[in-house]
């Protein structure tokens, strides 16, 4: 599980302390595990704490961003807003060998977003998806559910190169899309969700998932049955598991520094406010991690996603993000290009057409953070970022090239391994 590890760097990339294996193979390192069943490069950094527990491997971690967020800087803009909040994700896992070739694994992920941000989440220009009080959330990132993952898996290794696994989540993440933004090394230091989140990796909290997968050497094929509907407005309950949608994903790790995936999925009625609307989501992505020395690495991800709704023109999203960890200093950037319709952005159809025509939107974020001091098993960092938005066709609504600025603390687990 990316985002977890222990206190000291003691091993080579891809070989964590105490050499715990992947949750899905006795022949792969734990550093390959991303969110759900997705793959990272073997060289991915691992953050967290690993207490001893007999035959069990326990790991814990979190990412918390206490911050002030000004969208539409400096005056809020027509659709901007300002908020003090603290997006977070708290994670835990337990796994053990089951016999000589099997692995039993449990994951728990919690978020206090609904407590801190409330039901309408936090301001984020051009963001869309889900609803609050029966109205679509627009220019806001929805809060994550209190229970964001509760999953179990069992894997059996026929050999060092061949594994079969089953994964069950309620909630969980189907085999669709890249590693979720807060779990990939290239994105974990950015407090914001991508504005293309609902084109790329929004199914990471799905109430009802069953995935079956097989690995053959450097390749893996997975298939999922899952609930297509996004989580409802009650962020504290467990939504009904409908298991009415499907997805498939092909992953390929050619060497320890690289990981690629392509996936597609049919989502039945994902949005509660548009219950008759289904969509086909297709994604492709590549991730890269390279180490320069102890506590020095660069991580990058490029990805593309498409939502195809019957009777409408397909809409696309693309993203490139890079993070460099250089001892205590962490500069990062994210570029996005997303097509969103007037209907998606809740714009006046009299001015912007019938709601189906996609408008291109760009967002460029640059940020930097610095590790201030350790706090037990955590590191406390301080940082700031600036986002520049570009959507010329929507200047009448958003203003020309609106900006967003944030200042934050970042509480995250110490690095478990470096090189």
C-alpha cells in the first residue's frame, strides 16, 4: 500500500524493511501495491509505521493537510471561495502468510472529510461530481466517506512468476484507472484532487467490489464486478451493494522504475441526479520513479481518461504530475487538461448551448513543501502552492485565468525505505 512504511531507510528500492511482500504475490515487493489492487513501480517510496505483531504484518499511515485554501485569488472570483479545512486519509492494513504460498490481507481506510469539510466539501474551481442536498457539486471537491475502504483479499502464488488473487471491498476500489491521486508518489504531496478526478480514478470508493486477477511475470489481468453509483450524500453510512457494473484492467511493469496500465469499465447510473445516464470510462497511465540517493527521488505520472455517455460526444481528461523529494525539500507540479460540458458545470444553457458540448479547461499547479520536524512516527511539513486556470470559453463566468493559492501543513508518515 503506497503511503505506508517505517521510520528508517534501510534497503534498496523495491525491498522494504523486513522484506514484506505484496498483498497479491509472494514474489513481489510491497512497494508495488498502490490503491485497491493497482500497481506502482517497484521503486516507489513507502511511507508509514510497521509495528511487530507476530505472524502478522501491520502497517499504518495517514496524510493530513491543515490549510487555508483561496480559490479565485485574490478576491474569490465569481465562482471562487475561501476555506480553512484539513483534507485527510488515514490508512491501516494487516496481512500474513496463509500456508507457504498464500497471503491473506485486510485494508481499512478512513477520512474525516465529512466532519471537517461538511457535506459540500471544499472549494476547487472547475471541479464537478456528486451532489449535496439534491444539487450538483460544482467548483467544489466532494468529501470522502468516513469509511473509504474496508477490504479483504487472498492471493495464491503458483510460482515466483504466477499468482491468482481475489479482492472484496465494501467499500473498495475496482480494477479501473490508475493508482488514486493521494496514493501515488507523484501526487501525494498535493492537497487537492485533480479536476479530472471523475474521468480518471473516482471509483476508489465504491460500495461493493469483487475483483479476480492473475499475474503472469511482468503482466497482470484483472476483472471487477462493482456498484456503479457514486457514494450518496450520507458520508457515514454503507450504501447498498448493487454490483451492476464491470471493469477490466491490464497492467505491465517492464522494470523496477516503470508501471503502465490500461483499463475500461461500464458504470451503470453513476450520478444520483442523472439516474438514467450510464457511461463507459476508459483510462491509460504510466508511472515512473527514480532514486538519486538516500531520501532523494523523482516520481512522475502521465494519464488519460475518457467518459463516453450514449448520445453525447465523449469527453476527455489528461494529466501530468511530477514530485521531487530531495531530503527535506519537496517541489511538485501538476498539469491538467479536461473537457467539461455546460451541464457538468451547471451553466446557463441559454448562453452555453444544450449542456453536452465540452469546453476545454487547463489547470497548472506548482507547489513546494519543506519538512519542518518529526512528530513521533509522523513528519510535519509546511508548504504552499499556486494554481493557474485557463478556460477562455468560460471567461464570462469564471473571469480570465483565475488563480488559486493555498498554504498548508502536511502531516505524513516517515519514509520507510530510501535506497
